């Protein structure tokens, strides 16, 4: 229990240091971190359900209706994430986003629909990924570490680490040398 608490506080401290001055997003990230814990607790016992559901309803109201962000409580969001211009960001609850990523406005990260309107798998995004504005990232794909995704890109295929990708459909235009990023 102590290590979970320590990880939670470490994540909050990292979020705060990476989002200095961006009080709106910092508040949303803190709100999300608590909602994520509440979402996991809700599944564990009935007593937790009674306590967590009101918080989750409030979280959803604030993030979706007031701030126009679809940031589900169950979403796996790594530490140190930066959300620039937090507006019109839509993430599927099954998306996994790594540590120290940057997300910009009007971005959709989600699944493709399967037969019968069932949701398919969602993207897994590595660490230190910089996602430009108006990007669409869909399907059972993996985006490697240290990737830059240009504004307006549509990503539907796996992306290797240390790549810069742009376009619709997105394609690799450059590989970043590992030494430059250290």
C-alpha cells in the first residue's frame, strides 16, 4: 500500500513540475489521478463503489462539460504528461499513454470499431511522445518512445521509436539519432 501511495505522490509531483503555470491542466491532471484511483477502487468492493461513484460523476461533469476534454477516469496516463491548450481532446478509456508525453488540442486517440459496433483495441503510446494538434491515432497500434507526430497527422500503423512522422496517412520523414535526445 505504501508503494502505491508513494507512486501516486511521485506522479503528482512530476505532473506539477512539468505543467508549471498551466493551472487549468494541472487541476485536470490532479483531478484525473484521483479519478483513476477511484475507478480502480470502484471495481474492488461495494463499499468503495458508494464512495467513488459521486466523485467519478463530478469528475466527468467537470472534464467533459466544463473543460471539453474526454479524459476517462480509467485511462492509463503516464506521469509527467503535458496537455497543451486542453480543449477538444478525446481519448478512449483503453488507451495507454507513457511517461513524459505531450498532447495538444483537438486530438483523438481511440479504437477502430469491429463488427457489431464493438470497440477494438486502442493505441499504446510510448514514453516522450510529442503529439501535435489535430492528430488522429486509431487502432491496435504501438507508437515507440521519443516519437514526434506532426500536426494534423492520421496514424493507423505502428511507429518505430525515435521517428518523426507527418501526413495522412502518417509516414516517417526522419529518424532522430539517439544521442541527440539524451
